[in-house]
C-alpha cells in the first residue's frame, strides 16, 4: 500500500523574472511530522499556497493522497486542515461562534461538543464566550489551530503555528502536534523558522534555499551525519588536552577552566571518553551542542557560495 501523503515533482513558481520555487521535489509519508525549513524568501509560503491551491504552479505537479491537486482539489481539501500565516476571524464574535460559523462554511456537520473539544485541545475552553477582539495574537493562533482541526483532517499543514506565543504556549503547541501525530495518526507538514522546535518534534525534514531543495531526509540522520561541537567537563583539563591531541591530532585544542570544547564525530566522542577514563581523568559531563540551527546555517551558507 502506498503511504505517500504528499508528492511534489518538479514544482516551479515564477513571478515575472523571479523564480520563487525552483524545480522542487519532496515526499511526505503517512504519520510524518515533516519540517519544512528555509530562510526568509526561500519559497516556503509560496510552496504551501500551491499545496492548498491558493496559487497555481508555473510547472510541475502536486499529488496529495495520490490525487492531483490540479484536478481533484475539492476532494483533497476535505481531508486537509491548514493554518497559513495569520488566521482571520470575526473579531466581534466569540471564539465558540467563530468556530460554529467556520464549521458550517466548511460544509462539515460540527456539533457543540466537537467545538468545545477543539477549544479544550488548544487551551481556549475557558475563553469560549470571549470575543476574539480581546484575544492576543498567540490566542488567535491557537483558535486558528482549533479551526483547522474541526473536521478531523488526515493531513494538517501549519505555516509558523507558534508565531506570537510565549514559551509556555510554544511548548503546548509542540505537545499538541506530537499528540496529533502519535495518538491520532495525523500527518503534519510544518513550516517554521524556529529551528529548535523542528529539531524537537519532526522526524523528517527538507531545507530549501532560493526555492531549491538543499537537503531532505530523517532529522536524526542528517544531524548525525556531520561533526558536532562538544563540551567536555573534566577533572584535569591540562592532562585532558594532551589526550585530545593524541586521539584527534588537533594540536591547537585549549581548555577553559575545566571545560574543553571540540568539534568531533560521534565515533571520536566515544573514543575520547574511553581514553580519558583510561588515563584516570574523570569526565563530569559531555554536552553535544550540535543543533539543527547550526546545521541549517552551515548548509544554507554553503548554498549561497555555490
């Protein structure tokens, strides 16, 4: 059985002389939390708008659930929930009334219990009688997510869903996305500039720059495939420096207090830790600081220089 939910092939979008998306290919599989990353102007929002048929591609194809977006738009949209940029609401109506109206407009039969369930899910149940004009930007983002979930979609497309949220709100949305994926079996296509958030929740990702794919794959494998910066906190930093020189051949390594910072592969981390123990050096902590943000910056900078 084919478990491909989104399949984009050769997707290109031009605005006059500007190529916003350039021959893009990607696949999203059932159950993925798929991170869609790239710097501002990379073509992320343009791609999402093409996925949702808000704009037409210049060339290429998009299939969702094995159906052509060009020919089966209505069938596909019934199975998708989405937040694109800032959600719009009737500001002088309550949160509950907004969801009731928007549910009717979607053609779905949405019960009162379903509306309250969605408001509870996004942390707005206690404000269901409040007018949306009294909501903060972050609360409107949550309400937008509740709206996207009303008709129980199979695929959820989220464009910057944590915009305007405080750290606690971001944590709650992150937990909600994980819940929707793990407990409800939803497939999530998540565009975000908050790279740490993607690293924490996505299993697969693509990074695009200037409309082109730079890299695509499993998040853990992409981060593991390169060197990482590591802090070693040790009992004898001077002796540890000599061991580092012996193991890595790096003659310029220095210690800062009882910490040593190194760029190592995973194999070298393991080998170095073993050598420290053999030499009687206590290792208090090993802290990798390799992050998706570091990886992202490295490869997009490399793409700029090509």
